[in-house]
């Protein structure tokens, strides 16, 4: 028998009683609630006022104060890899602080100045923006027209310089980034561009701008479409180009620092210069004052780059660029590298030296921007409009298949091939670069005459240096293709402006349009769908840019969409894309 203690029994009884009381209390409370609910439902309820939510204040996304677009005419992409160790200034800073896209190349064949600048400024390819060359054959007027020639515009010179003709961007079929920036910010943006070339300054700015200035006739010129600016007039008067008369371009690097040979085979220096350093700016021999030869020498020297840099700094100060309420735009195209490249080639001391000096000029420009706009308040994009092929005679020394494709000879071959088919003479109106333009109605007949078309093609392929021939209908509308060459030709094609036939030279063969019987007036050129013409630098630095080296393939058409993203605007048409990987998160 189990005997329990009194204390244990009492404790158990008390616990049982406590549980009963708790159950009763819960039941009573439940009933009470149930009784109250019908009463509450019968009353008109006044809802409790909602607690006010905290106001959410969103700041407008930050924007750069100034967009600076720099184009170095004819700067091959491999120049950065080769010469970077010798740079200590602005070019070096772009690499050390900015985003460097090492695999940037144009995806089209028409690698020329007007085409490249229009592609950079619009974010579109020539098949979209319509600037297919520096000049093309106008079928209506039956003459060659430049890409910026405008019959309704009138050029005017600064500081008493006379100007001829009229230029604008009216042939460019889509707006430039700069004009979209101005339009979409209620006009708060100031757009200013400088270059030695009209086709560079104009295409960077677009159809409307505040100041578009280029060199011509020994001075500075603008167009009635853009109007004159007082600060340009003042600077042109105070600092005429002729002040550089008598200076000498000497080597800036020590002995043993230059690549290649001192004298490049096949060079064609400006009149009054020898093929080797030093290069005096004194015009023709025996001339004691600035003449046409002096101005050609000046444009082919680093002194022209320095002048453009000081011009840009003056614009920053005079207009307060980057110091107002909106985002301003400054575009500078440095043309001298192009002139030097044409004359001395990419394997020359002159190319290496002028880039060292440009590196110093850009250091001065960036220091000026740091002081006036503020480090981190501006964004810089630098690229080139095209590259260049080595001088053919220089390339032949390596044993490569290189040479000169004489377009005058090609035209004669085509004419002879059509003689048996009763086409009028001349059957060809013009060969301009890669484009063959036939006389009116000739090409329409050729398209329906297989034998005649075959004869033309065979004749063209028989010309030394010709690799391929394309017809317009083979590349129009950008057909899907596995051929990089055909795709590049298609990206360059614009109906009504491009040719009827297209000649693709062999690699390292220079297209030469010199008339028969005359010596070519330049060392080398560009304008074909090979990597030495297509591969260019693409660098960003400053506001919103994440530092690094990027190896994915990009094109200069990506520059405008990327700048548009930083500035919060939309481009009308674009073939490029935003380089988001280089933008700070």
C-alpha cells in the first residue's frame, strides 16, 4: 500500500483548484467578448485616423557638371599599349584613373574622319547616321560633295580671316549626343567644340551648338548655322597662329627611347621638312614670313595640339563651362596625329613624339578642369575616329604582301571591260575610296546584264591589291552573314550616298586615289575593314566611372549611350550600348 503524505495531497488539490479557476476565467472572458460583439456591430463606428506616413524625399540623380569628349584623329589602339610607359600626364591619367576598353574597334569599313566622329557623337553607325565618308559622289549634281557642305550655310572667319563655302551637320541623319543633351535640359547646356577640321568640330556638336570652331586659311572659322562667339574672336586676335612661326619641333625623348628607324621608308613630309628631326616651322625655303607651307607644317606639329588645348581652357573660363546649373559639353578633336600619321606613318619617331607631347597637353587640360570644375565633377571620354595602315614601302621590308592599289588603274580596267557591251563612255562616274560610282543609268543596266556585270567583277579582281568586290544589293539592309568583311561593308552602306560597287583591298595594300601619272602626296592612309584601321582606344575617366581594364569587345558607338546614361538623357537612334560594367554603382 502506498501511503501519501498530507502535504502532497494538499498540493495536488490546490493545483487542481487553480486550474479550474483559470479555465473558468477564460470561459467567462470568452463569453463576455461574445456578448459584446453584437452590440459593437450595431453601432456606427468612427474609424481611427491613419497614422501619417513619413514623407519620402528622393533626390534627383547626380549628373556630371561637364562632359568632355576628346578625339585623337588617327590614334591606333595599339599606341596605348606600346607607348604607355613613356606617358606621365593626361593620357597616363586616363589609364591609371579611368576605364580602359582594350578591345575597342569600329564594326564598319568606312574608317574615315567624318564617319568616326559622327559615330562617336551619335552612338549610331554610318548605315544609320548617313555620314558614309569624308566626301561622296552626289548623283544628282554629278560632283563630289564633302560630308559637311551645306548650300544654305555661310562660313565666317574670326579676327579678319576670310572664309569660303558653308558647312553644317545637315547631312547627318540623327542628332548628336551633345544636341540631345541641350534639348533635353531646357537649353541649360552649352555646347562648344574645337578642331583643325570642320568635319570633326561639326559632327561632334551636331546640328545646333553655341560655339563650333575649326581652322582654315591660317585662322579660325565658324558657320552661320552656329554663330560667332566673342571669346573666340578675342582669343584669335590675341593669339594668331602665325605667332608659332619660327618655332622648331625637336625630339622630346632621350636617345634610345624611340621605336623603329629614325627615317621611315616611303614617308612624304610636308614641304620644307626633311624626313627626320628637327622640323622647323618656317614655310618654304627662302620664305621669311608665314605662308601656306608654314600653316601645313603647323597643323602637322605638336604646337597645333597645344593651341587647341589653350583654346579649350579659354572656353572653360570665358563661358564658365561646368560651373552653371546644367551639364555642359566640350568637344576637342586633335587633328595633328592624323596629319603626322599620313606623312610619316605609324612606325615613326614623329608619331611617338607627338603623343608624348599630347600627353603633357592633356595633363594641363585636366589640371585646369580640376581647378575650375572640380575633380570628380566632370567626365571625360577619349577615342579616335580611325587607325592607319603602315606605309606600304615600310611594310614591304618585313616581307609582307603590301603595296599600293591604284584606283586610276582600276577605273581604266572597268572601262575596258565594258567596251564590248555598248555602254557609253565614261561608264564610271567616280571611284572614291572603296566606292565605285557608275554614270547615270549604267548600274541599272548592269544589274540586268549578267555577262557585263561578270566582266566588271573579273576586271576589278584582276587589279593588283584587290581582294573582294561587293555589289550594293549584296550589302544593303545589313544582311545576316558570317563574313566580317561583308558585315563591315554593310554597316557602312547608306542608300543614295554609297557607291554601286565596293572594292576591298588586300591587307596592307593602300587605296590610292592619286591621278595617273602623278606621285602620291602622302605616305599612307586608312578607310578599309581591317583591324589596323578599326582598332582604336576607348577610355573614360571621372564622374560615375569605375576604374579598370576591360577586355570585352566594344565599339566607339558605345560612347554616346554611356554618356547619355550618366546624364539621364535618351538618344534618338543608337547602334551602340551602355558600357554599364565601367559605371560606378
